[in-house]
C-alpha cells in the first residue's frame, strides 16, 4: 500500500471506468488544479500529481512497492486498470507548494522502511537526519492515516498531515499518527524541491491516443477471450455428446436396453460441461444401479469400461 496523507477531498470513491480520464484531466489542467489523483486497485496504487494545472508526475506502484512504473508507462497502467473497472479514484487538492515535496517523496530512496515505532528510538532517527544533514522525508503511518515530515539538509521544513493542503510547522501531538497502535516509520532520502525540474506530461503528449489505444487493445483481448470461451463451450458440448453416445454403446453391450436407459437418466443429472466432478456424479448413479440389480458383475464391467473410456 502506498501511504500518502489526504489533502482536501474533491471526489471520493469514483469509478473511473465511467469517466473519460483524458477529458477529466484536461479539465483539471484548464482549472489550474494542484493536488493528486489516487487510483487504488488490487494490484497496486497509481498516483497522478498536478501542479497549477500541469501533470508533473505519474507513478504506479504494486502493493509491496517492489515494482514501479513512472511517467507515460504509469499513465498507461492507470488507464488500463480504470477501463477494466478494477480501480477506485479519489481526488485531493493541495497547495502548489506541496507538489514538489510529494514528487520528491514518490521518487525517494529508502534508508529505513517499515520500522515499528514502539520498537525504535524515534529521537535518534531525527538526530541522525539532522547530523548527516540529509534532505529527507520521514513518513509515519498507521492504518489509513499518514503524516510526512520534510527535511532539507538536516533542517526540518514542516509537516504534512491528513486533511491539510499545505506544509505546517506544527505537529498535533495529541492526535499524532505516531501514537496509534502499530504505527510505522519510513525514512527516505529525497531531492530538494528547488533541484527538481518537472515536465508537464500533458504538455509534451496528448493522452487521448494512449487512452483510445488501451481501450481498443482491451476490447480486442475481450473479443478474443469470448471467442475462446465460445469454442471451449462448443468443444465441451461435442465431447459430452460423444461420451454420451459411447457410454450408451458400452451399456448396450454389457447390459442391454436397461443399461442404455440408465445411462440416459444418469446423464440428465449431470451438468452440461461434464467435468470430472460431474463424471463422479454420473458414476455414483451408475454404481447405485449396479447394487440394485442382479448381474452385478456385468454392470461393474460396464462401469469399468466407461471409466477407461474417459481416462
């Protein structure tokens, strides 16, 4: 899970499959939006950052943060999970001054990760950042709450708490995430916001062709999958009919018309796919038949030949 504080909520719990994302992002662009779009899916989380209407960063991170896609690859992945209906979209607005620190965090390098606060000396972590004059971000999180602490060359710049839109110098100790059970700490070395040169991804490329290409590709994949499913169903129906015919021949050879009738009744009790589970049901009916009539040896031989046929 990618832990980020929430800014001011603009939209929550949106199904992006119902939205033309390039068009919606175009409106954010013309509205000089600053903030981020968060796409949560079972496979991971996508983040798109806007600074004064410019799309300055896109990232998709899998759930254990071992694989990342950035820029247009991330945009394509976000479009894909959205079109497939696998994502939930939340939009949060922020002050423009928070975007560069967030961008630096997303692209930061872990120095420590997932440290349980109850097991470490937090003060020593802060002293180390100051002593080594690190430009860093400390991320404290528990459940769905997150607080970020930004440092520039060892000097604390301030905090970004859930629900805020800008960096503050004050930490709310009483409601601090650090006091929650199971709170953890990540320490990431980041680049200074003043060093970052951000590129407007929407200014350099039109996202609509990417969106359309993914829609067409997914539609083609869906069409091929439906064709494969149809062929499989036809093959199963044909296989079932062939098995049915063969079983009646075997029953007639061993038992006669009574056996054929029993095969027909047993087949009525199994599913159309005639999978291994349904075959077990069929043979259970036939074995009950064997126990209810004289001449059990013939019926047992008939069932054995049928099993050899399907094996």
